[in-house]
C-alpha cells in the first residue's frame, strides 16, 4: 500500500455524503481488500477520545469485488446536519487485516481535514 495519502474534504451540512476511494499500491496496481476491514472516523481534534460527542464514524463499505480495492465512506444527512461549522475536523481511514502469524495489522491509508460548509436551509 502506498504511504499515507492526505486529502482535505468539504462536507455540506445537512446533505447525504458518499466518498468513493480507489486504493492502489505505489506501483499503481490495485490494493485488494479481500479479508480486510475498513474504518473511518472524524473528530474535532486528534486528541479527542473515541466517545467524544463530536466524533463521527463513517459507514465504511468495501465494494464488491474486494479485489478491486474500492471503499465507500458515507454519512447520512442527519449526521452531517449535527456537525459543527466553526473550525475543522480531522479524519483518517484505516484498513485492518490478520497476517499469517495471527497478528492484527492496521494501516492508515488516508488522512486529512474536513471543513463543514454551513446549510442555510437547516
């Protein structure tokens, strides 16, 4: 898998959000997600705890077939409506799998900041 990638995202408050990631190795070949799981969260600060009320977990789905390395991250309009619009959030996306020695390996594949664009029609 390629080194951590950085991407800033803008989310429209009150709108459904779907972000599609196409994961690849440094060589350009597809990063297979067979027997792997994906998770993604956003927080106001890196140091916030997982149970902080401003922590939001994306619905993370591996698109079939997993060999294609495609992930969908989504938030509902209810989730985005509750987001604060002052300041930014930080986020990351991690892939987890178990290696041949039964160790759980976690790789961060994407990280960045999220700006929430306020809704007028809230």
